[in-house]
C-alpha cells in the first residue's frame, strides 16, 4: 500500500513535531529579505543564563507545546473516519515438529519475503477502501489548515502582522518561518510534521496558500 497520511499518522506526527520543537524554540526566522538566521546565544552574564541545547524545557515552553499539540488534534478531529478495526488475534496453536528437516542455511544474503512466498499477498477490496479513506482524511486535514491560514493572513502584508495573526490562530513560532519580499508581501511556511503549508501574504483578500505532503523529514518545507 502506498504511503498515505491518515489522521492517526497525522496525530503521531503532531506529537513528534512537538517533541522536536522542544529543542527548536530558540530558532527564529528573519522577517526581511536577508537569509534566515538562528538566534545567537547571549553574551556576558546573559550567556550563563541561556539554556543549553539539551536542557529540559521550562514550564512556559512545555505548556505552549502542549497547547499546540491539542490545537493540531482539534483541527484534524473533524476529518476522522471510522476505519475497519484489526481482527482479534486467534489463539496460537501448539507448535508441531516439521515433517522434514529444514533446508541448510545459505552463506549468501537472506531471501526476501517475496522470494520465500512469491505472490502470497494481494491487495483486497478492504485495503483499497481503507486507502481511499486515508486519502480523503489527508485532503480534509490539508484543507482545514489551508482555510484557517488563508483567513488568518487575509488582507495582511507586513511580516510582523502575518506572524502575529498566525500566532493568534494557533501556529507557534517554532513551526513558522517568514520572509519579507519587498513590493510583494511576506512569504511564509508552516512545518506541521506530515504537512507543510506555504503561502504569500500580499495584502489581498485571497492570499495564496498551498499544502504539501512532507516526503523528506529533514527538509519538510521548501525554502522561502
């Protein structure tokens, strides 16, 4: 079955996203046309108080991330579908000795499952139905976030306005990047784990916002 982003996968990704964000709260994105930069450590007395990269998050950061995870789950909740449950496992029968001795172990690489039992698995109608349901859920979650973000940046153009509105809509700074484009507006991206949203807030009533499936976790969103 091909890779599908379902609600269950989405919620797991949301949890993983928040865990990742625990170490990313110090990262910022320049709201100008220059390159993105990470927040520099403080100097002097402030440097001693600066948290170490592996330090535990404080109560404020933990509360913020928990709120964000709850927010992601809430947005995805209306897209949930009743998927078929896994059948219960049957009681295992007692092992019986093989009728013949096992074949000798080869010195080469182990055979693949297809070589051991070629053609043993065939996609069923239930598989196809579940796949279609997961496709539907993924599109639903993407649309829910796209509509929410579009509404948040509608009529805005300045980076500070865009960031502030997205923050108030539930999207925390640790998943948000912005870049000002002189004469055009503000480019932005939101890394939501299994989903990336990108767009341009150009001051219009219908800003451009697109959703992208994340294929490479190391590079979830296109560069701004």
